[in-house]
């Protein structure tokens, strides 16, 4: 028991001299690719609704709860993550996330919607929060010379979770459905839990933290000049950071960016089928395609932010996003699938890029001292966005359908509201200024 506790402790993960920091990205990606399955949950919407004899919006509430719990658990456990280290946190994430998948499979067997919401949504969501922030805060410490690229590498895996999870779930349900009858959803969830166990524990075993006062060879903080005037080297504690206006401006920035993308991801497969009348398989493929852009955007946009500054990149997210959302109703009216896919893919790339850039933005403003805990509190914005985005997509589209508007046109009204959200985010981003020196730690 003591040996196990020692293996999981932060002290046991301190890297020895000469440790290759490039071993850390595979560890981070291994965990994030697994918990990123949440982005592929839409392929389970209709099968689970059929198994539980309920409606798709009720099933999708599990997705919303999971993302709400991601932000809340990251905020609550952020300081614990900093104290305990990434390995113990990753193991706790595995227990919660895969435990949630197991409970979800059991929910299908006993036809219990509340168990699905509690298993996948509540317990699994806690696993998402723990597994999300631990690799990010670790990589920021290992790559002080390239923080945007580092967070992009970590969070790239989370965005790519649906790239594997969505088609995997589709094929598993098809296989087990043919073998045993029904939708095959329960067996698919069990199989995915077993596979994710291997990769999450692999990441936990590989992860390390840098020794105190470690820095890349030949690099000094003063040598790294940023294009963003808000970049500062002093550290700010988490208890102080979240009381500053900069924290809350970034909270609004993240919330608006996420709200504008999360609704599309949650209903990607259904939206593609409803708007263009394609098959379920094509809808699942569309979800996987968005996952590629979600993943690639996290690395590309965050790496770009190292050159241009975080504020500039976020301004691009919002300005381009407004233009792209304004085009989406036109793509439906003309049935231009290619333009629809191009616009949504770019939107989702910036959605992913926003997640990957925000830890580096925090690092620029508040330093690395407690960046994991600060990040944990900030992504409560994700929890709020998990309510706003799906509520706009699901609620308004369903109400428009009930009002007699064809399914194909039901989503168009929500796209205008997304433009408004992005406009609010743009204003908040432009108001960000350097943190006052009175908040700096001695």
C-alpha cells in the first residue's frame, strides 16, 4: 500500500537529470484522447434513446452534465491537482471516467436514464475535469519557452477523442448489435472502457514533473520576447488571480468561444442528418471529421499564438467565427454540403484552438506558479457553456420543429445567436490588460 502511494505521489514523478521532456506529450495525449471521447457522444444519442425508451434531448443531457462537471471538478480539485501531482490525478481520472462508462453500460441493461446521467454525466464528468487539467499544467512547466505549442500538444489529444471514439463506437455497436440483437450500446461502452483503461494508465505511468528550478538548456525568461504586451513574468497566486478583472474577462472569452462551438459538436451527427438528409454513417463520419479539425486547430492556433500573442489569436477566432456562422444558413438553403463542412470545420478548429490557447494566456498573465489551479477555476466557463450552447441548439431547434418549421431549417435561427455570443467574447478579449503589480507574489 505504501509502495503504491509512493508510486502515485508527486515526489515519485520528479524527473531525474537528463530526462527528455518530449516524452511528456505522448503521456498527455494518451489521457486526453481517451477522455475526449465525450466529443463523440452524439453517435450514442439515438441508440441510447431507443434502449432507454426516451427522447434524444434527454439522453444528451448526460453530455451536458459531463461537460458541466468537467469545469466544476477542475475548479474544486485544481489545488489538489497541484499538490498531488499529475500521476495520482490521472489515475483518479481513469477511475472516474471509465467507471462512468461502466455505469452507463449498466444503465442500458436496466433501462435507467438517471443512472446514465449519474454515471456518464456526473462521475464521468469528474474524470474529465481531473484528466483535463493535469497534463496541461504539467506541459506548461516543461515548455516555458513555447507555452502555446505545449498546451496545444496536450489539448490536441482531447479534441481528437471523437476521431477515434466516434467511429469506434459506431463499429462496436454495429458488431454487437448483429451478434446479440438490439443497438449494441452497452457492449460498446464496456469495450471502450477496457481499451481506455490501458491508454490512461500508460499515460499515468509515463508522466513526470520537472525538478525545482529546472529550465530548458540555454533558455532564460528574459530571452523570450512575446508579441503580446500582456505577457508578464511575475507569478500570481490562485486565490488572488480569480479576484482580478483579467480572470473574469478571460472567463467570458472562454465561455463565449466554447458556447459557440459546443452545441455543434454535441449534435454534429444529428445536425448533418437533419439539415442534409444523410445517413447515420455519414453523420458519424462528419463527427469524426470535425474531430480532426478540433484536434488540429488546438495545435495550429495555439502554436501561432506564440508568434502573434494570445489576444490577437482570440480576436481572429471571434471575427472569423462571426463570418462563418453567418454563412451557415445559406449552406442549408442551397444544400451546399461542401461549404457547410468547410465552415463548420473552421469554426471547430477555432473552438479547439481557444481551449489550447487559454492556458498559455493564463500563464502570460499570472505566471506558472499555480497555473493549473487557476486554469481549473477558469474552465468553470466551460460548465456554463455546456448549458448555453446545447440549450440554444437543442432548445431552439426543437421549439422551431414543434412550430412547424422543417427539420432541415430548424437550426438556422440559432446561428445568429452564436454570432452575438462571439461578439461579446471579442469585446471581453479586447479589454484584457496586464495584471497590476500589486497582485504579484514577492
